[in-house]
């Protein structure tokens, strides 16, 4: 049945393409150095420092300034009873487990508590499918790590569109000009 005049036609995408935003390295920390006043630090090799004071533990993630190499400690656990930490978690801290370093660095509660932000420039990539699809088609974007990106910029980058073309040809329930770290979908319409 054809739609009545004046009613908008529903667009049904013919094909769904997957896009994935993934981390290529750990992001830098936007953290001011006390010595040289540089505003970036890195986890380098990713080392934890675990210090026992009686039956209490302190756990820090060591980061260093990208300019002067000064080491700073990011507080992970402060004065916690040894028995309150899961033994596997404590072993991961002691062994400087790379997965634990990444999990710790990407934890928003630790970033808030230690007053740093993550600088994702150059630390991620977009894995996208080649576009040879019938119009219209849908793209599902998935994030493997919490990389904050504006959808309009990501779409323009992935499709080779200008930002104006993104506004004209992309349909999405996601606000395109608001930074997101969660997956979303959009429909690409044919050029007018």
C-alpha cells in the first residue's frame, strides 16, 4: 500500500555495515607536571607500585611526564586492608599486568579522583567496511574502548564527507554534534 500524500515515507535501509572504534595505544593523561609545567603524561611501560604499611596497602599507577620524564603516582587504593583486595587483582598489580593497567587508566572514577582527563588524540582508529552499497544503507558503530568522539566528525572521517554533507545525508536518533563514547547507528541517504 502506498503512503497517502503528505505523509513522510519510511526509509528502510537495504544493508547494514559494521564500524568499530578501537584503541591503538593507551591515551595520554592531561595532567600538569609539577617540574616543567607540561600538560601531558604517559603510563610508559605501565607500572604499579604496591606498598605495604602494616596490614594496609597503598597501590599507585606510575605515570611520567612526556617532556621531563618526572614520575608521578596516580592513587588507585589508599590504606586498604590487604584482605579486602581480591588476590587475583593484587597479583595483577604486583605483576604490572597490561590489561590491569588499561582497565585502571580507563576507569572514570580513578580519573575523577586523581583530577586528570584522557587525551585520545592519535590513540584510536576506525575499522570500517568498504562502501559499495545500495542506497540507503545503515551503519552500526561499536566502541571497544570509551573513546570520546563527536559522531558528525567520525561519520565525515569514515565516509569522506564534508560536515555539511553529513548534515544533509545522515539520519540518526543520536545527536550528531554531542560527544559520545557509546555505540550508535545512522542511515546514509543518497545524494540529492
